[in-house]
C-alpha cells in the first residue's frame, strides 16, 4: 500500500481525467478509418476498455491519497450521468471501479465498513430502479417509444440529451411510485425479476429438467463449436454464421426469447449440457487454471513495464469477461482471449504513453 501511495503522488489526477475523455473520441476516429464492415472493427471494443483501466486508476489514486475533491466527485458524477445513455447497464462499470478502489485498504475500520454498506445499498437501489424502467427506456432509446416488448434492435437512435431527459423522468416516476403504482404484485414481480437477473439460475434449472431426459448430452460437441466460433476470426472463416444466444436458450430451456433480447444460458450451463453434472467440473477447473495464469501474467507485465497503479484496472480488463457466470461460453472465450492479446501485447505502446503522460515529478 505504501508503495502504491508513492506512485499515486507521482500521478496527475487532471492528466488521467483528460486521458479518460480522450479515449472516446480516439475510438470514434479509429472506427471511422476502419469502416463498419472491417474485420478489425473488433479491436475498437478492446481499445475502448483502456478507458476502464484509466477510470479504476483514478479511483484508486484518490482512495490512496484520500483526496476527495470537487474535481474528483464532479468527474464521477459526469461519468455516472452519461453512462445512462446506453441500451445496456453501462453504469455498472463505474461502480466496479469504485468497489475495486475502495476495497484496497490495510485495515477494516468503521469508516471502511460504512462506505461498503453505503455503496452496496446505493447500487442495489439503482439496480432495482433500472430493472423497473429498463423496458420503457430501452424502447424509447430504439425510437419505438412505448412499444415495450416489441423491440426490433438494440441500437440507440435517440440523441443523448433527449435520452437522458427521458431516463431521469422515468427515475422520478419510479421513486414517486407512479411507475409501479401501489400494486403489491407489480413490486413483487420486479423484485423476483431483479433477483432472477442477479442469480441467473433459472435457465440452469430449466436445462436440468430437459437434459438428458428430453435432449441428450452434447458430449463435448457444444464446447468444440464454441471454441471454433470464438477463437477463429471471421476473416479466416467467413462462413461461421451469426452468434445466436436466444436459439440455445429456447432449445435447452423452452423459454421463448425475442429477437432483440440479450439472454444467454451461461457458460456453466453449457458445460452441463456437454458433460453432465460431474464432468462439467473439469472444464470449469481448466477455466479457473487459465484465469490464474492470465492473472500472473498481468501482475508480471505491470511490475516490469507500467505504473503499479494500473494493476487493478489491467487485471479487470483481462478478466472481466472471464469472471462472468451469466454470459455464454463463446462470449467469454472470445473476449477473454482477444482481450488478453490486445491489452497484453498490442496496446503496450498505448499504456506506456498513458504512463508517461500521467507521470509528474
């Protein structure tokens, strides 16, 4: 911790904030050069995650130095507000950064416990509110206004100012009670839906009822198909088709998924489909082993090449998807592998530049 404090004092908050805001326009510029149909477009996804590394570094720096300034809180507020301009719950990223930073301390005192409890309650409340307004807000973002449940895409077609105005209007309606009304059944359904989304065990339970009683175990074929789709780039295999999570969910659970919904079985459920309840532990063990190797690589890479303040963000960028349990295997394999390649090797020049620019004597 003391070593991290020394590096925190040598790192400029203002420069880190400027770098954070510079990554977005740079991402857009690179995307415009590549074009929408470019096979290299996927790199933009990983490049944009560099901003997450910078965000976690900013939070960690302020926590270590206990510098809770107006500039810092203004920055966090701006990031939170603008994160609501998204089809998905991008606001979670900010709280990941805060939890990572404020989870770094040498002793647990009353103040630390208070902060943890406060953040947990705040995020839990925000999650509950998001689940309530999400169907209406997503329909609005796609330009279909109030046609809830009939979304044709996941693309945002509404301007930022208009979208955020609608979001905060819905939030006011939720907290005032106008959105759900006084109906206990509506509130119970919201709570059940929120807990189901967090736990993500419903699909696994439904799969257990179908496999192997109605559908035979895949005996590894699903795993091989997932690895092939995830790790072989499209420019090497142009005929690999389109990823369809909903089709798997419908086949193995009987749950009907709309074309614009974002549901997947979860990778551990797919291991069960392949190998059954005992042998599914083997691929999970291998996944954990590989995650440990990636973690060690990240630690060694940062200690040799970069400011150690980058370490938490660096590891999160590598293992964010690997640590997910609700995403499917293709998503986890693909984003973890290519994220490892990009952040570990391709982006070294970028991280070195961030290190030099943010460093002050």
